[in-house]
C-alpha cells in the first residue's frame, strides 16, 4: 500500500473546522492550565470520556493544583482513582506532582523535551501538554490518530511496531498546523473518537470522503494494521476475608504484582481452579471458626490478566490462633469506616458492597 499525498494546509484546515463544529463540550477544553490538561490526559488514557469525566471532576475538586496533589497521602490519591484501573498512572501522577513542586516551583516546563523527563510523562502526554497548554507544534499520536492517518493516507505499517510508531509520529508532525497545534491535535483525536470510529466509520458524510484512501479502496476494516496480540494470563485467587468483632483483616499490596498500594485480604493463589473448602483445609488456624463461602466465581479482567476469584468469609471469635498468619502476611484489622476509606481494587470493593459490609 502507498501513502497517499494530501495537501497539508487543506488537511489541517478541514479537520480544525470540523472540530470547531463538532467537538464535545468538556471541562479540560476550557482551560490552558497545564495541570488540568495533564490530569485529563492521564485519566483518559485507556478510559472512555463518559467514564473519565466524573473522575476528572472529583480529582480537580480534591486537588486543584500541583501543590495540593503533591501534599496528598498516596492512599487518598489511589482511593480517588479506584475503579479506573492502571493504578501506576495514579502513582506516577503523585510522584510527578512532587517533583514539580520540589524542583520546578509547581510550574510545568513548557517544552516537549523537558516534559518527557518527568515521571509518568511519555511522548503522548508531553505532546498533549506542550501543544494544548503552550501551543508548541508537536503532534499527539494516540489510537484515534493512528486510525485517522492510516485510513486517509493508506498507511499499512503495523502501529505496534517501532517502525510504524516512528512513521506515524513523523507523518502527524508533518501535517500539524504550526499556528494552531492545540486545535489540530484535539481535532485529530476527536475526529477519530466521533467520526472515523473503529467500527462503522461515517464515510458517507465525511469531509475526507473524496480524498480518503481507505474509503476509495474500501479498506476501512483493514486499516490501521495492528498485529500484536495480547497474551492474557489466567490467575486463580481465593480471598480469605477474616472478620473479628466487625473489623476486617486487610493488607497493603506491594510493588511486585498488580494493584501496588491498594488494600485487599489474605490471598491464596492457585495454579488452577480449586475447591475453596479444600484450599481452606490446608490452614489449621481456621478449623474451628465459622466460614461462609461466596458461591460464584468472580471474573475480573485486567489488561494482561484474567482473575478468577472466590471469596471465603471467616468470622473468628478470638485472634490467638491467627497471630502468626497476621504477622507473616503483614495484615492489620480495619473497622468499617477505615475499610471504606482505603483504596481497594474494584473487585474487592464490589464484593464488600454485595455482601452488605460497605454501603
Ligand atoms: S472517509 Fe471514512 S475512513 Fe476515511 S476518514 Fe472519513 S470516516 Fe474515516
């Protein structure tokens, strides 16, 4: 396939005027504050606008600027993030705000290159902040932009390959409007999100219908090319929820696995699906305590993992028999009010709600 030549000025004028007529009215589009643009861009990675919007509003309300975020406790930041997934994004936001507060006087650097040196800020986010907040002409390339460029220009390079990434980034930078890079970048992303959608793009009412390579060749389904298949690993969890006088035993998860910094229960992981009673029988500590097994297996899908989880709820009448277990697994008791405030994986939070522990 050959990349089609389309006049650069024609292209940017068309897409910007489409954007001005069709853009969604979103709060981060009414500001040039790099902090707010940054928060919105991080929230919207891997998240749809409808789902991300309430998180953005809550986040800005709680942490209106770099300093308030830098001062916050990590638990509070993660608790606000709860349900969005990809928790490393929240931890990086926090780390980055601390660096901005301590080394930059709370201000964002205004170049793409310097922005890239900050924790958690890669090419995409640096380009978004630089272009939208400071009008630096550097192109933002996300999934929407790959799709729009691949289809209009007939580019069949794999978007997951290094060669493809470099080519698309170069192409987008050739096209960017030097005077209105903010509008151009937002227009490209919005056009991909609303008009040139992955399925059923609206070619019959498209401003590029006569110039678009994919439309002329009927190749909308094959473009963009993305060859990399994600390997999804299955994991089998049995959570033991231990209750003593209305309090629950929980622990803070560590950096060596998913959900770093979030709180969950004593966890047993098996290589395959096992009978929960059999799992429990290996622990003499629980023999004389009252146990309730949650019937259904909860399926929870993460980007690279599928978790198949059973919950066992054990009410203990004294803690003597589980003292060693508490120490060994770094567990601690939390009352209902504390459990409510802790940042938790959505799987844990949902289970507690369904079982009437949390409102
Ligand atoms: S003609 Fe169709 S495939 Fe081409 S840019 Fe427009 S919507 Fe996308």
